């Protein structure tokens, strides 16, 4: 089919997931507006030509989605319109969803950033509001009696408790399975103090993850730090000196630039999307920081280690085999990094993902025990599922 995307790019999408994208952002420097409009009018001819090439068995390699076997992509929930309606599948609506997490029962939890809500999606795709009044605030309470201010990151533990990086409040919140919200750590005032509970402070925390022992890791975005919160709310700084930079090293000797997402593997290694540096970093349990992948320059190249590139990588998740999945926000892609640091693309093309499903600003990513991947599509206000 033919598609003129929200980003102004023209695409031809085939049933076998081949996508050709005529990127306005690339060619606009070489053609004027009149020529661009002419190209749009001649798209039917381009479509016929492309179909003839395909029928002749010639392979199109420009913006071709990688063959992922039985990979399938579809909208799990969200109408695509901004809103806060509960319901099943596309009858529900979100407003700029960011963080996403799964639990052992197959439920999915979403930080609904624009609505100041925490949403729950059952395994059957039924969307409900777990907590939040919808009005910005920092009140503790149960269900709609509680309030958040631009919740961004979300994680779950083995007991079914949910943890939220409450970005605008500079707090780390905890939600019981019944929807009772309490504050685990943070004073509510921007800062970088270590300490217990309200004696500690954060500065626009974004990503959040939890290990098997119940320790919580926070991408403290504006502090350029990775913080660790014990199960009883003791906050320490695992890595990051506070200044912007990309230096590897141990503890405060390492530097980050607006870290956004965090994930932790079974061995206690923490993975970080270093948004401002266009890097994916790895932090050992001892606080030793290395660069797993990325050249540091904006780009969308696949490759190993520093031969690969990202563009504003935001959320990430890690599976049981230590494969890391990255929401590459600026590239409108979902990327995968294997344990050897080899980066590949699961969803490819400007504004496209596998199967022709549009990503416009994928922000958060989660993976379940079966290997299914869930993506918060921020600018589409939908939740996408990549099934294997």
C-alpha cells in the first residue's frame, strides 16, 4: 500500500513487509517545494514501477525491514488519539505514554505521562487505570486518590509491586497490586543528595529498573547519574560524577549525558541509554561503566560496538539471554544488542517498524518471558506489541 506518514515522508509498503521510504528530510535540501509536490502526484507511477521490479524477482534493499522469522507487529492498545479512556484494545486511549513494564501474570503497566496516570493492560488487552487522579500532584493514596506529575519510568518486582519514576515530582513512588501509592524515596525538590527516604533527592528521574534482590536503579536524568535505591529506601549513587560527559570509569569517575532508560540483567549488570551521548552503556554491580554500543554520533547504523549508532535512544529492556532491546526514539526504530555488542534493527525505516506498523517516537520498551516485546509509541499514543 501507499502511505504518506505523519512525518511528511512518502512510503510504499508491501505485504511481505518491504518498505520503500522517500524521505523528505533527506531530499528536501536538493529539491524545492514545487518539485516535492510533483513527486507526491507521481507516486502511483512509482508504485507501479516498484511492483514490477518486485515481480521480476529483483531485491529491493532500500529501507527493507529485516526478516525476523515469525515476527509480527501490531497495536495492543490505544486508539492513536490522545485521551484517557479505559477499554479494550483500540477502544482505550493514552496521552504520550513513556515507561512500560510487564509482570509474571502477563499484565502490562504503562506510565501514561501526559495523563499523569498509571495504566494497567491485562493479558487480554483490557486497559484500566491503576492509580492517579489525572491532575498533576504528589498525593499518596489508593487509586484515583493518588496523584503523579509526568510519570516516566515504571518497573515491577516479583511480588507484583510497581515502582514509578515520578519525573515532575522528583520522587520514586511505589504502588501495591491493589493500587495503594506511597513514596519510597525523594524529597520532592530537585537535588542529588544520597540518604534514606525523603532525605534523598533526585533531579527529573526517568528510567527505573529492579533486580532480583529488590534493589531499584534509577536513571537520574538531569543529575547525569545512575542511582540505586535499596528495598527500604536507602539511596546511593552507583555511577556518574554529575557533569555531562561520556567517560568510562568506576563510580563518580564515569560520566553520562542525560541518561534516560535503565534495565538490569540476572547477573546484576545495569544497562543505560545515555540519551545525550547516543550511547548504550553497561554498569557492573561494582559501578564499573563501559560503553556497550554506539559511536556517539547520531545515526542508525547497525554493527558491533562503536560501529553502530543511535539517535536519542530512550527506553531499554533486557531478556533472560542478555539481549538488550532499545527504543531508538530519534530513529523511530526498535534496536537489539546481543551480548557481544552486535546491534541490529527490529523495526526499520523512517517512521516505520516491521510489518509496516508506524512508530513515531518509540520511547519505552519491555520484554516478557516469552520474548514478546512491548513498545510505548509516544507520538502515536499507542502501545505496540512485537510478537515472536
